[in-house]
């Protein structure tokens, strides 16, 4: 199974039979190497409704006939755009044909801003624990540090965790170091940094500071294989 990083919070998972993309913010993301007109995905997983995470979801879903899995209010809103969605909520899990998705808490906001600047409330933000082909991937979404991360680490054997380090809107590097320790993941990858000036960070320094040498900075488009 191949897992790749594509700037900001965009993660793609290529399993044997399915391709999944998380938070596909491609258009307007100067750090992304994916083309929204050609990217392929069978499923789209969303952590919350902010524009820099929903991104090109509607266009990608329509072109690929992809199922969008998202927190309830966000899924219901996106369904009005003519795409197929599967609504979930915090603490719930569902077994899909590719594997299991569980939504975790995330301490953040969630709303979508339309082109006319209308703001749509899109429910609770979430993290995503994805169990697929015997491996577990934890995408924390946008979140502050909170102690229940210890519980998620105790309850799951996490192979790779994608943790925001940008600060200002999410946890910063210092808090992300604590999160990485609590989650007990085998590999921690920093995300949600350097897309905008206000979230400028040094990912290499963060990775060096992660305990036990499990920090990994993924270059744009880089792939790691989980076997």
C-alpha cells in the first residue's frame, strides 16, 4: 500500500483495489503537485468544512463518481452539490469495502465559505483513523492538543500519523511533539505548514525533535509504502 503527501493536509492512499484522498485542497495550494482535472480517487475523506480542506472535493467526486465520507453536516451540505456522500459523526466508525473509517475528536472549527462569501456551518471537525489492508493511518485534521489523544494511542496500533504543526490555527510544533508521544505512532509526518505565511514552520527541525527518531518529513509527492 502506498501513502503519499501532497502539501498542506492532502494525503493519498493507494491500496490494492482503491484510491483514497484525504482533504483534497489542490486548487490554490501552491505546495500541491496534483492536478484536480486528472487526479483519480474512488473515495474522498474529509476532516472538516474549511475551504483549505474541502478544496476540490466536488469536482473530483463528480469526475470519478467517488463517494465522499465526511462529518454529518458537511456530508449533507456537499450532497446538495450533486455528489454521493456518507455522513458520519465523532466517535462513530463504519466498515467500507476498502477498510474501516473512524472519526475522532478534533478541537477546531468547521464552516465552508461560498464564492459569494456566504458562510455555511458544517458541523464538528474531526480526525480520521483509517484502518486498511492491516495498517492504521491517523490523520488528525486541524486540531489543538488535547489529552484524549493518549486514549487514541492506547486503543490503536498506529502505523503513521499525520499531525498539524503550523500553529496559529492548529497546534504548533511544541504541542505536536507531545501529540506524537501520546499517539505512540510508528511514524509521524508533519502537515498543515508553510502553505500560508502565518503557518510558516521548519518541518525538519520538528522531525529531529520527535522522540525515538520516528519523525519523517515527506516531500511533496513523496510515497511511503506500508507493508
